[in-house]
């Protein structure tokens, strides 16, 4: 199941997951279009589906396997893949324009980048929700601190109980018969990307309750019953919001009087 | 009369089934989500060859009588799902997180597992992968 180690399952290819987003992807890390995201990878892979700290042994092994490549490589054949910068003209000419890829290609041109993250928040579009959660996770990982990310994580927690919506063309399957099943499963792709982000925030901030947020969710999660879990999340998201605000307040980081959010910008690079 | 057990399949590279890493003992959930890397002591198989296209271009059928006869074990798909469900219910922290996600993957792929029970006495650890490669091929046939 090497697809778990592909660009499809990486937070740097923000707009796709195993079940979401057809065709080409876009890697914010390498600033390149990904024509075959299920076939490519790199040593910086950061999995979407699980918090980094529960799969770190596998990620270290993978990084070692692809250490000899400076950029993207073929997952199976271990050959380098040439970097290809995004071109809007090319996308239109090939009839491959994709609004999420278009936005992501401009991510590093947005200064400060946290404005880009905030602009992605809200709404029920499933692919956009996936992109938002992935961007928050890579921002938090690059900064290496919770202090610059708590506002984004708070925003993400408010969206956790909402059911994402997927138009047919956003599901990674051409099989119309299977699409009802995949549509349901795609909700879980978004949910676990978000929840893993909350758990990674728990890791950075040292809030163990969030680090093991899965232990706070009961039967509906184990049964993968989205309707039941969604109701449970309405309660939990409120508790987790209070917890993050209380922790940030205690640490003197909750909207301090003279904070300049642009100060954090220096942390967010490639 | 006992019903015939179901067939299991594996997709892999044309030159053979990927060798398990018999030195890497891990839980079913760790194996399914690849938490400890791409090779473990287990080998994934599926009831449905259409559900595992990303495993590789070549399709193999697991030879159940040989696997069972030589003392290895097939963890049936339903048994695996039940195990993961219990693991997700009863465990905490890392193992619960992995079991939750493993349930999804195992269900989607109709996955079962082969648990190898080779006698490894006298085999040099550094040769274990190539030894395993040679020894698991006889349990699969190109379909």
C-alpha cells in the first residue's frame, strides 16, 4: 500500500488525498505541479492521514529511502521527476485549470502567508477544507511552535463537526457506481486530516488532551459513524476551543497587546 | 460440509511478491497503516483484486493449502476487521489512532493478512530479506 507514502497523502500537496482531487496536484514544498501524485513522493513526506508522531518510524525509513533525491521522485522506480512550475496559461491551454491548484501556486507570493490560510477557512467544500487543514499543518510544522498557529487551529476546530460536501468531479474515482461509497469515505479523509492537525497542535503545545484527541471521542468514531460523531464533535469542539484559549492565555500568548502577527512570518518558508 | 475458504490475492511487482521483513514484529494496525515502514513480518492480501490496484502491476493468487499446510496463518478479512475494531475500542493513544485508520483501509481493500511462521534459526540477519523473498514466492502464483 505504497500510496500512503505518495504525494496524494502528503500535506505539502494540500488539495488532494487518497480519495479527493483528480488529475494533477500541486506541491507547495517543491513548488511543482504533480502530474501523477499517486506515483510520486519525496523525502519530506508528511502524511495527511495520521499525526506525524504516530508514524514517525515509517516516515524516517521513507526519508532514508529517498534521501538521494533533492526533489520529487518516482515512488516505485526510484527515479527523479523533473520539477515543473505552475503555469496558468498552460493550465488553460490544456483545459486543466483547477482553482485549488491555481491558489496554491500563488501561496508563496502572498505576504504574509497567514492571510492565505485565513482566506481558505470556512465553507463546506470538502476539497477546500482538506486544503485548509493541510496548509495549517505545514505552517505549524514549519514554524515548529504552537504560538503562531493557535488561531488557525481554533478556526479548524469550529469546522470539525461540519459535513464536507464533494461535487462528483472532486472524488478520485471515475466509477459512478462506487461514488456514493467514496463520497462517504472522503468525509473521513477530511476529518482525519483535521483531527491529525489538532493532535499535532497538542504535540507542539504540550496539551496531552489534544495530542490524544481520539481518546476523547467515543463509540461513533470506532464505528466510523459520521452522523453520530458529528453530534459528538459539536460538544467536543467547544471544549477543545476553551482548552486552547485557556492554555494560550496562561502562557501569555492569547492575542498579547502588542503582538505583530507578521513577526511570525519569518518562520514560514519553503 | 465445510465451505471452501475464500481466495486471497495480492498485487505486486512482476519479478515477485515483496519479501516481508521477518525481523519487524508489529501489530496488525501498525502494518496496515505502514506506521513502521513498508515491510513488516506480515504480508497483505485481498479478497478482491480490483481493490488493490496500487499495490503493483502483477496479480498473484495466494495458495492457501500450501500456506496453511506449512504452518503459516491467513488472518481472514472479517477476523481482521473485528480485531481492529476491538483494538480501536480498547486501546489508547498511538495504537487506538492507528487502529481507527487501519479499519478504513482494511475495509476498503477487503484486506486479509498472511502471518508467516518460518523457522529463522541459523539465518544471518543481514540476509533475512533476500531469504524471505526466496521463501515466500512458492506461496503465490501469477493469476
